[in-house]
C-alpha cells in the first residue's frame, strides 16, 4: 500500500467514525425515536455485557466447560451473589477476583 492509499484509508476511517459516533450529536434538534426503540435501547448495555462475559465464563477452547473444577464458575457465582447482596460494583469485582485468585493460585485450578 502506497502512502496516498494509506492516507485515503485513514481519512476514510476517520470520516466513518465521526459520522457514526456523532449521529445523535450532529443534528441541531433531537432526533425523534419511537417509544419501543427507546425502551429497547435501555437494555442494550446489559445485553452487550452478557454477550461478552457469559461465553468467557462458560466456554473454554471453543466448547462448554466440562468440569465443575473451573475457577471462573465459582468466581462468577460469588460476584453475582455479592452484587445482589450489596449492590456494589467495586465489591463485585473484588469478590470475584479474590475467589478466582484463591482457586487458581491456591488450589491450582
């Protein structure tokens, strides 16, 4: 790829990024959204988090976890329990990480 092609690619990607990320910021007035779309967008962050986190917890090497001796399962269960008990994000992260470290380093799972 020559220098002009690289420059064209960089400029093109920058334009695409500005247009797609600034879609709701660029108009001078608010873009009207249907009520059903607003309702659905409320669940988008949770759905994205679940789509990233769940496969990481329940899959290994492209297949489902086949043993109960997997530290990720217990760490996730502990973090979920902590969150529902205290509603504290930092405690959720710390409790899950602590269980993961104990099981991985202490027991060698």
